[in-house]
């Protein structure tokens, strides 16, 4: 967690850490989405709920008078709560597993910490210290309003009570009869009202937050939308995320035009410059395999239109698909050994440059990877 942030080009303004703050009611899918988003963007993930849970576990163990807000505050405000290298929450350096922080005995007591202004102030200060100077995705109830009110991207991730009730019933344990949908939805409404009425740290839709309703969307679909919002606010995220594994334009396929050639590399190799405006049958969305670049380097820029870059890691086989919108006038570079595909809308023109000595290998995507890719394409290149 204390790794130094890699340096970013663009001077102090662009070097400012990127913070994505995500709030929303319980059951809207925040936890899955925020975790995946942080992994996709290569950012620190801060689960603030886990900190409230950890403080509660400690409080219950401590024997402090939990009915006395001053005693609760005295206990919690003397605690150091953070996360270990494995991402699990720690209370004064002790790792607390999910079986503790999510235990049925813990959950109904969390309000004693969450509704206590002194406890909240203490936890917020620790949350701010954890993300200070870092790119981070912060998940909570007050991330957009209190913890990181100046976050570059604020999201209120919502779902209708009926949708949340459906999701909860879908996970209902076998063996116990599920309640009626309307009953669960009513409970969810009541809990929302309580969360929004809290005197401190109330759940609130910030004026400048993106209000995203996840009804009918897959988790990957929501992540794709959020990546698009994040990259719009900070194009250097793209550069960081893809590190040195980017390309624009599939140069050896139909639709490519070489416009110049030259001896411009430092290592004596040749460069060629070209444009792509791919044929309709290649675009968009029909990619079932990825290309691996062997040898040489490529760089590219989107001149006109819309394109998506699909990354699949740097190992021997394509890993998890991570699609990103390519922004106009932003150059990307791809180094040898990376997996990629560029999917362009009709009429999109990409300019690219590449060194000599590149060969390409094609590898098919499996069913799960193709499904991930479709979720991204529905967002980035709909229709
Ligand atoms: O997100 P979660 O379910 O892990 O949160 C656990 C509890 O902590 C929940 O009752 C709301 C509360 N909480 C809070 O008050 N403020 C936060 N920033 C995060 C969680």
C-alpha cells in the first residue's frame, strides 16, 4: 500500500492522483463493481464499509458499554484501522477475516459506530490518509460527500428496490422459504430511508455525481461504463493501465494503407506509418480472437471516429479481457509480447507507426472472454 505511485507525464496538474468515489444504497452491486473497477484501472481499492465492520468487531470484543456513545467513541477513536497486503481489513494490525466482519452478530451492531459522529470523523481521517497521494477507488456511503468531495469521478450507484430485492432473492439460501418480492423491496426502501436520514454520514446523491442505475445491467456492463467515465476525466489512466502494451490499428489486415516508410528507429530498424479505415465486415464487435505482437514496437492515434482497445495481459495466453475506449489525439505505444485487438466503428480512421520485425500470432478468446468483450462493446460501440 505504500508503493510509490509511478510518475505520470503532463506536469503537476495531470500528476494529481485520480480518485473515483462511489456511493450508493446497500444491494446496488457496489462491492463487486468497485472491486473490479479498481483492478481494471490498476488502482488502490478502499472498502470503507470493512472499516466500520472492523471497528464494530473490536467494540463488541472490548467490553466497552456499547449503549454509551462516549464509551464507543473512546474505544473506536483509539484504534488504527487499515488493510494488509492481502487487502483484508486490520484492526490495530490484527487481520480480521470476512467470517468476523460479516458475521450475523456484527452486522446489526454497526450502527453504533456508523451513527457516532466522533467515530465517523476518526474513520474518515484514516480513510483519507490511506488514499492520500494515490490513485484510488473509494467505496462507501459518504465517499463522494465527505471522504473525497473533490474526487475527479463521483458515482452514485443505484438500483431500484425491486431489482435489489430480486438480486437478494436470487441468492436466498436453499432450505429456508424466500419471502415475497414486495416484502423484501419494502424492507429495502425502509433501510434506504434510514441511511438517508442519518444525522452524520448520510447517504446522499452529490450534485456532481454520475447517477447510474444498474437495473438490467451486468456487473461487467456497469464496470465498462465506469471505465469510460474515468478515462474521459483522465486520459492518462489509459496510458497507465495499458502501461506499454498498446496499439491502434491492425496494420496487416484488409483496410490498411501504408503512407510512409523510413529509417527512424534508434536501433537501426525501419518504421512505417499508415492509416486504417477497416472494412465493415471487420467492425465492430466481431472479434473472437486476439493478436499477440512479437518483436518490434507500434504506436498509434485515433484520428477520427470511435475505437476500443482490448487488452489481455502480457502472458503466454490472453488473460482477462480489459477493453478501453481510445480517445482521439492520444498516442499509445505497444511493446512486444502484448495481447491486443483494436475494434473500430465504421468510418473510424487510426494512424499508426510501427517498427520492422513485427510478427503477429492469433489466439481465440474463450466463451467467458467473449462475453466480457461484448459487455464492453455494448457500452463503447453500441449498435
Ligand atoms: O458497505 P458495507 O455493507 O460493508 O457497510 C457496512 C456498514 O457500514 C453499513 O451499515 C453502512 C456503514 N458504512 C457507513 O456508514 N459509511 C461508509 N463509508 C461505509 C459503510
